C-alpha cells in the first residue's frame, strides 16, 4: 500500500514537473566538486538538491564538465556518470543518493518529507548597509532557532530560504545586531548602526591595548574618519579642535612646512622641548607629519602619569600614539580616493595706494618736525597728483604688492589607493599615496632657467602584513616609506613676506614695456623689492626620504600558563635629505628720462653665471624590545601584566664626536579589575639615557591609578537616565631628558685657542699672549626634568549611552628644569654650566561631551571638547627686580609685559600739564597724538620700570572645539568649529607702523590720530603718523596699545557627501562611490587687524620676518570602493 501511494505521489509530481524539464543549461566547470555543480544548477534554476546520508562521502568528488544547452536530466546523467551516484527528480527537488545500494521506500519517504517541508519555506532576499549607505560585507544572517543562515556578499546582498514566520538575526562586528520578522515580506533593506561601545572597547595605550570601560588613566582617541575630513597635508593640522587635552596652533601656511605646534595639556617647562613623545605603531622617532591620513586607524593622546609612566624619562610632555591600518580577513577590499582643492590666503591686508601714502608720509614728516626742528615735505602736490592720475606709471607707479606678488588661488591634490583583506592565516593592508600642493607666489620665472615657485610633493607607500604561522605563533611585518620633494625660492619665505609687507607702492617691480627687463628707479626711499629677493637668492630643491621597517613576533605560552605570551620587536628607521641650490643673477637697469621725454635704460648689473651647490644630511635609528604579556580572567577577577625591555641607538653624522645616542629601559605594568567595577593600574618605567653623565643616566618613574565604576554596584539605581558612572584618580612621576642645549652639557666644552687674550705688564709694557682657555664649564650632576602629575576624572553616560561625557582635573609640578645662570659677574671669565634649578607648575582641566541619536532614518551627533591649562614659573634664574610686579618668576611662561596706556594726548594743554610724568624717550619731546601711559611706580618717569603683566602669552591657555553632523539615505554632513582663548598678540611693527625708512603702510592706518579726526570724533586706533622709532620711540614701546586679545572662533571644517551604493552599482563591479566637498579654515571671528591670523601670532620670528599666511581650502573629493 505504501509503495502504491509513493508511486502515485511520484507520478503526480513528475506530471507537474514536465514543463521544468524544458529548461536548458550551459556551463563549463573545471575541477569542481559534484556539490558545487549542483549548487550552480540551483543558482540558475528553481531546483533544490537534497543529499542522502550515504551520498555525502561522494558528492565532494571533483570533476570537469562541459554542458551546452542540455536539460536537467541530461545534465545530471553527465555529471553523475561513473560517480556511483544516481538521482530522483521530485518536482523541483532532486534527491541524490548512492546508486550501488537499493534505496528502500522507507529511506526515500523522509527525503520526500524533507522536500515537502522545503516547499513550505520561502526565499527571501535583502541588502545590509551601514548608516552611510555603504554595503556591510560578511554580515551574518541567521534564522533564529536554527542553524540555517548565510552571509552578505561584497555588495551587501544575501539570499536565504526560511520558514514563513521566521525571525532573522543580523549581526556584524562593530555594529548593533538586529532581529527582523520575515512574515509578510520577501525583500529587506537593513541598516546596521555602529556599536559605539564595541568600537571604543579597545583603546591603544603604551605598549598595548586596554578595554575602554576599565581604563583608569586619562586618554583621548580619534579615528581615521574624522582625520580625513580635513583637506590638509599633515596629521597635526587635522587634529585641531578634535581632542580634549591637545592644544594645536598652526603658525604658517607654507606648503610642506605648515605643520601645527602641538602641546598636551599646555606648557610645563621653560627650557628644552615641550613637544609630546610620538609613537607610530610602537616605534618612536617616526616623523608623523609625513604619514598619509588615509593610512591611520586611530590616534590616542596619553595625558596623565599613569598612561605615560611606561615611557619614563621621555613621558613628561605626554604621548601621542598613532596606529596605522591593518588587514581584515575576507575578500580583497579596494579603495581609491581623489581630492582636488582650491586654496587661497585666509586673510590678507591691503596697503595704502601711492597717493595716500605720499600724503600721509608728508603728514608724518610734519609731526616729526617737532623733534627734528624742520619740515620740508618729501612729496610735492604735483607728484601726489601724478600718483592719483596714473599719467606716468613708469616713474610714478602705484603698486599693490600683495596683488602683484601673490596669486588669488592655487591647487592641491591628493590620491590614495589602498587594498586590504586576507585569510585567517595571512592578512594585509597596502596603501599608495600622492599629495601635491602649490604655493601662491607669482613671478617665480623671472629668471627663465628655473622656476622659484613654492611647490610640495609627497609620495607615500605602506604595507602591513600579519601572519598567523601557527595557533600560537604570529608575525607582523611592516614597511613604509615617504618621499618629499620641496622646491622654491632659496631665500627664507618669511623674509620674502616681510619684504612684501614693507615695500611701498612707489617701488615698481619692473616695466612691462621693456621686454621684461628688471628696472630700478632712482629713489631715496627704496626699502627693497620682493622681485629682487626672488632674483638674487636663487632657487632651492630639497629631497627627503624616510624609510621605516619593523618585524614583530608573538608566541603564546599557554602550555606554561594560560594567558601568557612573549613578543619581540625590531625596527629600523632611516632618513636621508639632500638639498640643491641654484642661482643666477638677472641683469638690471636704471631708468632715466631724457630731456626729450624718452627713457634710457642704463645697465647697472650684469647677468651672473649659473651657480650650483648642494648639501646632505642623514640619520638612522635601530630599536629593539622584548616583552612578556599576561592576561587572564579568574571568575570575576581580571589580571593583566607586562614586563618589557627596550633599547635604541640613534646614529647621525651631526652628533657630537659622531657618538650614537642611546636609550635603555625596563617597563612594567600590572592591571587588575574586579567585575569591571574596581580597577587598579600600577606602572613603572626604569629608563636610562646617554644625555647625562654616568651615575645620573637612569631613573625610576612609578605611577598608579584607581577606578571605581559606581554604576556597577548593586545599590546604584537602575534607570535609563544615568546609565554609567566611573570615577578615576591617578598619580605618578615621569621625566623629560630633552632639556635643551648641547648634548654633552655634563662635560666642560673643549678648550679653545685665543689670540692676545692673556695680557701682562703695565702701560707701555702691556703685552698680549696667545694661549688656550676653557670656553664653558661642565656639570656632571646634570639630569632629567621630573614631573609629578595628579589626575582626577569621571566618565559618565546618560540615556543608554546616547549622551556621554568625560572630564578630568589635572595638576603637574615639574622640577629639575634646566637653567643657565646668566646673572653672574663678567669677571668669572667663562660661561657657567646649566643646572637643574628651575621649577614650574601647571594645572587645569579638560573634558568632552557627545550625543548620538536618530530620528527615523536621520542619524545625528554633536560633540564638544575643551582644554584649559595654566602654568606658573615657581623658580628660575632672574635678576633682582626693583619692583615685585616686574618679576617673571610667579608668572606664566611667555607672559607678556608692557606699559599700560591711558589713551592719547589730544592737545598741547595735556602735554604741557605740569603733573604729566616725564618720558625717558626723545628727551621727553611728547606732542599731541602720542600715547599716554600710566606711571605705575609713581616716580614721575615713564620707563621700563612701569611695565606690568599684560594679558597672557602668545600660546593659548584654552583650546576648544565643537562639531556636529548627521546622515540620511546616503547623504552625510559634518561641521567643526575650533577656537582659542586666554591668548595675547603683540603687533609686529609691519602691522602698526608705516613710513619708517620708506616702508609701506597698511590702509587701516588711515585711522591714525590727527587733530581733524579727533575734532570730528572719527575712530582713532593708532597714534600720530611718524617716520619711525627715532621720532616716536614712546609710541613704539610694548604696551596695552599694541598688545591685544587674540581669542578667536574659526569655522574649521565643513563637509557634505553623498554615497552611491546598491543595485545601481552592481553591474559596474563597484561596491560604493562617495562624492563629497569640504572646506578648511573657512571663516574666523576675531578682533585682530586685517592680515593677521590669530594662530600665526608668536611664530618665533624676529622683526625682519613675517609668516606665510594660513590658507583657506575648498576641496572636492571622490572615494570609490571595489
């Protein structure tokens, strides 16, 4: 009866399947298993294969098969011939079983049952993307309650047969999982959101990683996504305003030299370097500003002693750890990015035109007549009129030097191609990059043999390989190289900009109708010519090459004890630089107008032969470390430990006596936490450096930190408002061996030869004798600076982690600061050695707050961070001051001093007041229009003893940043504001002084004091016009009149993008395409004069130099992923 029913059932099934047999197949498969061939049939038809148990050992047999337009029966007969397998077709199900055995009906019935059940299932399809619309490759799709599942392909697509009322579980590392009901739908578009908790779970720390939730030190981290939003050439500029605790100031915009000055938690020393220690993939000494931002995975800032103690003698200024990208297992992921930016100066000043300059020059002469006793106007009314009418542009030119010397815009490009992927055994990340940036200086081809224009090119290559050799042994091999090519004028660019600032509008650069000849006009007030600088200083080309390689080995010692491993690292860094200098003087002419009105050009200099020279520098560094790591969990107890030995040698021909510079150290760390609730970290560094004498080279730097996650306590109220609360405290000591000065300060300097310095005799018998003397004394007790740091912090989360904030209060007491005693009698006859004498305190706080949420399909976020750090000099070498307020000790490092102004004298009545204090300058010849000062000490004289602290230093005490952004259906945007406060700028003489020795004057000096402006109540922002310090010295003193608040807020970055992905790209072979536009340094709110950038204040330049202005960029970008 069962046989009859079975045959009847089969006959019905076969009769229904007749039409299916007409479908034909064509394919050519080589060395594939029978199972794979069956799957190929499934993919190209509605058939589903079911394999009996007795067929499993045969279906993986590999065969070659070529099929052309055959139906399913013909295909199966060909495929299964001589394989020992046969088949039965049951409608759309094909049962495959072993042919040598007679399959009883009772064995086929379960297969039929299985296929009947299979017919009740439905096929679903879908696509999984992230919030930016980019496909999530390799996401797991599992039918809940079964083992039935699949993964997404490179386009994020998947297909799966499930029960009618199935629930799908979608998951992927780094994203929040989702459960979706399959009933009523067969197609799904699934958006996975980033799991910020998971992404932040591991944080890079010194010599390792730690879980974010159990970290007790003060650490800030940023990812590559934020770094690449800024179209800048280096990492330091991309970090501005993005991390709490990091103070960033960009002093220059010069291509290839526009990196920012970085400080972690301010300034804590008045001697030696204040730069943080930078570690790249565990290696010190790599120039991080040459790394392509596309290569970077994350940047961590280690701020307190518990985080930096492991770096011992090098950790006092904080540590920045850069981690580059590594390969992920899976199919190759290819990415190509292209950016093109248009850049211009963010702000420039404008100068007086020739007529205004001549008029106000005469006015300055008239005011100075009170000092000189005479007044003869330099410019007649006729000459001024010629400047106005431009009727004689050859001898009466009107040159806007800023417009003449600088382009309005120039270009910048970036290319990056990278690929990553691999298997569980081998993973790789390879990146190629190219960056090029043009300068904004014109007329660089005045000499046709070369182009003196500023240009910067950089080529980057990086390959990171990870090998899992065995289950216990792994190897990492990294190599990277950066090549930089700088070209431009051989004169310092800062000097060229100073020349542009000072050149007056009457100094013609050349005459266009003379065939490009360089013509000099006969004028007594020629302050110089920028074109002359381009011509006379020549052209320079500078090549630099960085080569960095490292090999790491890690071996698990689980056989000894679970959680124990040993690792080793060897790295080699090499740097080579070559500079080539070219020069060739262009012939110049003097223009003379003859009696008949014609112009005669008289040669005054001849062209010089082509000149060439070159220079070279190089260095290399070898680093080695080996370590034991331990990480194990005992119930609720988590224990981790590190014991590491390291050493390095730095070689350079520039080192004194060619002696390599070496470091050696031992590092230890013990980490314990109970149930992620109570945390303890103990760290130490025992380091030695050859910068000091024997017996003073090694130091011990311990630190500890404690943490308490109160929210994990049973008594903590469980709610959706305050969901996480952790308190942290740390204390430790770290050092700084970069104390400045010569390398071997502990030794006396070599004896120097002197001529006629030893004198004996009296009167006519006095004679000088040759000999030798000791130039400087040594100090064998010299050692490192020592910093004692305390940190108290809290991490808080609200609303299930949507709102997060971190805040830290810190103090630092640094002593042993290197100080050279200069307050000694000259009779000593030699320079005293430096001593570890100085002391300085630094304290402040930093914090960060962020909020992430979504509204329907719109995901949005907002972040803010702020850093406040104020220092105070406790002890330094200083002469005894007559008045306490003059002391630099007790003030902040770099604190500005000056006179306090009380406005301007507006009348002779005020000047002649008998109670007016006397001025030490110009024999007290004060007149209306001069600055009025307070007599601070009350002695009746205005002089240097009346200087008081003014404002702050030129390095900000407060840095802050706020950003927000979002995404919706492939569209995304982000905006970053960055700013600074508690910072002061003292105007450079070119910013507020004109006419001195014929130099230029900015147009805003129209608002200088005149009696007419005073009478008409017009704005007065400058004292009277004058021809320089000789005639108005009182007006050029450092004072509150020329020292101003330099706080600012800057629209640092805006980015808008759109990502194309999905089926529209499927036929192209592309995974996603993102198009975006962003801008950098777009607008600044400040109170400074035009042409003065708030960040370029205090650029360390003297009176004869001006910085290359910071630039503004509009950048267009394209990112393609394959």
